[in-house]
């Protein structure tokens, strides 16, 4: 599988996105469960299928572009607020980057590492051994460290923030039981992780919301950046609601690139909490 990914990584991005478009629609048409969840989640957000149908293709592009981002040359990426980020780096401020399952979230961390400096990202280890090995060999790159959703991983993120470095999380991932709270997301209660707020409050890091917009015709990516203004609540459920509100704002800025098929409202699984 790694060899296949390496071969695909040499393909031009427009070609990968074309293949991804086909994959996205095949998956949508072949899976009734995925299709129902996609339509239901979009309706929960206030969108009819006609408004967000392009998100079917975008989800396929997310899969098809992964070999290029993991093993190939970095496509063109433009960052908003680049000067602000460099100023924060110069001040030695830790940065917490949060992005929903929107656009190309893989490219945000990789391009940050290439343009600005070290970043530590949190990921959930794959259950299948072959996939776990593939992810492990692809996600640790120069200036980029991937850490698992364990106590050791959280400690590593804390160390990075205290050293004035950046970390990245997807706060709309459903955490295990005991690591989150119920908070509204598009008007429905969703189990939401409390880790981002705790990291910001414990380290005094700057909170930035980002998402990587996939440009048309394989021209690259545009990373949108918004600094959180105000103060996160010390009450976990209120802080989670604040973060979810920002997630909603970002999704509404690019609804055709959101993973509406993601099981955002599922029950948390029971496992050992970090």
C-alpha cells in the first residue's frame, strides 16, 4: 500500500482531484448509510442537497489527494495572516490551530511546517496494522510531529506549546467517553472534546481557527485564518459551545467542502481516557 501511495504521489493534483470526484460519487451512490447521513447532516445545518451536492466530489478529492500530501511535493499553498503568525512565532507564543472536517485539513499542518516552523498534530491511531504503519511513516515529516490520542500525546502537545511552538487538532472529532461534553452544533447536541480549551487555558497559547480551501482545477490551496477574539469560558460545556460556534462559522464559509458524511452526532465510544 505504501508503494501505491508513493506512485500516486507523483500524479498531478488536477488528475488526483478528477479521480477523487469519481470516487466521491461512487461512494455516495453505493452506500445508503453514508448517503442518508450526508443528507441528514446537511439538513441539520440548514442546507438542502442541491446546495451542497458538490461536497460529494470534494470528499472524494480529500481521499485522492492524500498520497500527494503524504509523499509528494507540496502543492501551492497561500496562507492568510502570515505576518501575524510570524509575529506570534517571534514572540515565542504557542499557537493552537483548530480546524473542522472542512476542506483539506492535511495541507494546513504540512504547509505550516514548511513555511513557519515546528507543529505537533494530534491523530487517532488506525486500528488496522497496515494502515497504522502507513500513517506513522507519512505523518512525521521535517518540522511536523504526529502524536496519538493518549496521555503521552497530550503531554507532548503541552511541551510544544510551552516551547512556543504550534499544535493542531480537529475539535469536531468525537472523543472517547469521558473526554468531552455535550454541546450544540448546528442546533443539535454533539459530543465535543474539551482538550482544546484546556490546552489554551493551561499554556496561554493563542487560539487560531483555520481551514484549507481546495482551489478549483487543482491550483492548490488557500488557508483561511481567524484569531479567536475574547476569552474561552472556564466551564467546559460553555467553552465547547464557543468552539462549536466557530466551527459552524467556518463550515458556513465553505459548505461545499465540508464532510457532511462524517458521523458528527454519534455516541462516544467507551475506552480508557487519557
